[in-house]
C-alpha cells in the first residue's frame, strides 16, 4: 500500500449539543474530502497536549499514512476541553462519546465508519460505547480494560479494598487540577482552570460510598449484558498488568465477535511495551480497521480467537527487559480442562484427587499485616520494581504447599481455581492465594494471585459477615495466567491473610483455621493449540524523542522500623522536566506515595500520595500540588485531599476535602 501524506490539526474545537467545546487533535490523510476515509476515535481525560502526546505520535501518524484519520479528544474538563469532569465512565461521558462518533461520521472527509480505540480509560469506554450501539461505530480495539468494573479494576477485588484506589484518585486529582495550554485555549485558560479547581470532585469519595457491587459498578460493566455489543472487538492485555483477565473474559462473553491477544506486557501499547517480545500492533490494527471500516477482504476474521504468549519461567528481577516464552494460538476458545491438586497430610501438593478422602487436618494461619511487600503494583507501567518480586519474602508470612520437583514441564492457560474449607476468628477476614513457580535455585516467581473478602464469599452485591468459629467453604478464582513450569521446578500454593499494600486490611486482625484436607487447586490446562511467530514492530523504537531538561528518577523501598513496629512502603516517581519540541511546552510530574502499617494493628494503616505537577514555557509557569490521604478507624474510612495551585510561583488557589465514610463489611 502506498503511504498517504497527512496533516496534523493540533487543536480542533468540536461543539456538543449542550454548547460545550471539546478539544480534538486530528491526524488527517491528505485529500480526504475528495476521497473520504474511515476514522479511529480515542476519548480520554489524560491531556492530548502533553499527557498522551508521545504515544499518540507513535500511533496516529502510522494510521493516517494508511489512510485512516485519527481523532483524539479530551474528555470534558481535561486538557483544553471546556467544563469539569464528573467521574469515571459516567452517563454524560458515554453520551458525549456517542455524539462525537456521530459528529465524526458526518464530516465531509469521513466515509461514515468509525472505530474506537484506547488503553485503560479509552479501552474501558470503547467497550462501554460499543454496548450503546451508536450506528456509525463499526469496530473497537480495547487494551488493558475490564468487563467488570467492580472486580477487575483498581477499586475492589472480590470485596477487598485495593490501595490502587487511592493511588488512582490521587492521579486523577493531579491530572484534572492542571490548566489548559494558553497557546490553544487563549485568554480563557485561567477562567477554565479556576472552574476546574473549584468544582472538580475527589473521585475517592464517590468510589468509597459504593463498597458493594451495586448499580454504580454495574453501570459500564459489559459483563452485565455481553449481547449488547454487536460489533467486532480486538481485546488486548499483558500478563504483567492488573487487567490480564479481560481478553479471555471477552471471548467467553462476546463469542465470535471478539479476538483476544495477551502478551508478557505491562500497561502499555504492544508496539512499545515491556517486557519484550512486542507485537506489530500498528500493522494488525490497520488490517483490523481496513476490514471493518473499509470492507476490505483481508482475512482478519480468520485470525485465531485467542493468541497468547506463554511465559517460560521468567526469574523475578529488578528489571525484566524480555521474558522467555512462546507464542501460541487457539482457533476457538473453550473452557479449559483442569488439572487438580490436593494437599496430603504432610503438606505436599499432589496431583489428582485423594481416594479415600483424607480426614480433616487443620492448620492455623495469621499473617503479619505487612505480608505482601513483594506483590508489586496492581497497575504496572514499567518492568521494574512495579512487577511482583521474589515471592520468598511474602511466603515467609504464609502457609505454603508445594509439589515435588516436576518430572516433566506443565503448561497452563486460563484462570486457576482454589477451593477450601476454613473457620475465621472474626466476622471479617481476607484470604489471599498465590500460585508460585519455585525455580531449582529457590527463587520464586508469582504466576497468579487472587484475593477475597470472605464476607463476599457468596457474592459482591449482598455480603454477609462470617460467624466466628463456623466452617465455611470458599471458592476463589485467581487471575488468568499463561505459564510453563519447567522440569525440576515446583508448583507452590501460598495462602495468607494479608497482602499489603496491594490490599488494605479489614478493621480486625483475625486468623483462619484452614482444613488442608479440603484444599483443592485446579490449574487450567493449555489443551489443543498451535505455535506461531508474532510479527514484531517494524519500528523497534517508535516513541518520539522529547527534550529532557532534567532526568527521570524512580525509587521504591520497603523500610521496617523495628523500634516503632512499623513498615513503610515508599514510591518515588519523577518524570523529569521534559519539553515537547513542537509546542515548546515543558512538563514535569513528581509522585511520592507512602504506605505504612504496624504488622499487628490493622487500624494503623495509612496512605498518602503527593503529586507535584509543573507546566511552563518562557514567560509562563504554573504548578499544582495535590495531596490525597486515607486512614481508618474500626468504623470508618477517613479520606482527605487538598489542591494548591500556583501561577508564576504565586499561590492562586487552595481547596481541602475531608470525609469520613462508614466501612461496609470491608
């Protein structure tokens, strides 16, 4: 195909029916009005001018040169768009998206067919808008997203409160507190900025008022009605990211309309993600768009329903540039056969089912509350200490059961399932389960994990407290994995009552009495498959190079103060001051996040996230400092936040949020 020249429209105002102007950056193939083209639309609150510019500039020029327009729009209240954001995936946001799809299709340069694409927020709303069926939306590509907003996002997981909820609320507060660029917004920039600062919500407050899976979370969860989506969907994720379950759930729910692609990656687009190997996302996306937005018969529908990279025993390491493994495909996905394991009276994990069933054998488990410091981050952006580390640290506070060294490799693809009977010391308790690969040298790689608030054992909509001392049977589905355990390796099952800081503790610190004779671990077998070679990106280094005025700095540390009986987990992320060579705009974001806990006191838990954001060009500079906090009592979650804004080093705004929100069986 001959490459087409194109024009970049740095800022185009799109006026909605209610008069709100949204800001768009458009990559337009030349001659499109004479020869109309399809368009790909991405709708985000992450600031097209600076926040996502690098990844946009690695993607949309390639689409445009293939004759596909790219339309990247800032959500209301972000970047250069008017108004104030009102939450995540709200009815207004999705209605605006549908209106924008219709606007794009109605342009003289459009052939009337629109695709929607995005990673994370944009992956979420691509699925959600598809379920609303705007007529011009013909196909979607959803990366690192979810089908269930309650159980597979950064808020809650099987009723457990994720610390990522505060981290993400802090991130959104920082992003939404920043002004538009005066070069694009003109004289209104300060008025728009003050409107945002005065009226932006602290998202944590709304999220914490919905601790059960109620209508708030059902909204936007396509798992409520998969049949609502009637168009083709390419669903992508990485094993190193928190959103790893979605591709398989999507093909199970959407059937033939969906294709799944899972690589070894963190939360990044596949053509520049780590760990390697990468995938030729741009080439595949263009083929996908040409089929469904142009009607080109190119065979994309014949691609196997599931393609996955099977990890082959990667070692936990401070940084993983690439992971060993193989690419496999399954023409049609079906529920995998399960290989079952049980625990014998000596604590060994054995394959098969015990005959006869052994008598009950109880073991007591009460993990230190700082068990979990090797869990990494739920939401990973870099293949370094954000990934789960050597699990021996966390296994020291856990009950562990493992196989003998494997005589032959074992390979799995899908979601492991744990069943267990247990008794709790209190009405509330959490249980964490991990499947771990024990290498011959003893190092331990986390393969899969799952957590459950046992009050949610029968569902997330109507949790009920435990009766202390009364046995309950629990089934826990762990996160999806694609993994090969090598010959001589051992499979370990690790159980703990804490997984901090990933999971915040309940208000009490109970132990669990576990009947090991009831323990069952079912591992999803790979089954029939084909090997294939995934095409690598044509450009191995697609991200544009900006001007770095100060270097980036990343640090993560765990400190155990034995005298104070406190464990601290510190995150320091500094992007450095970076200038876009085209706009002359320099930006810097500094995130400092601190979590602390006493290993025997759940009410000592505290989290603080501080964001400092700078924007500047000669003669103009602004800074915002936002601080978000969480602590607790036995009855309440205590949250607070503040935003302070400066223009040319002079304070121009300050706002403080404070709220106590009752705990709801959590």
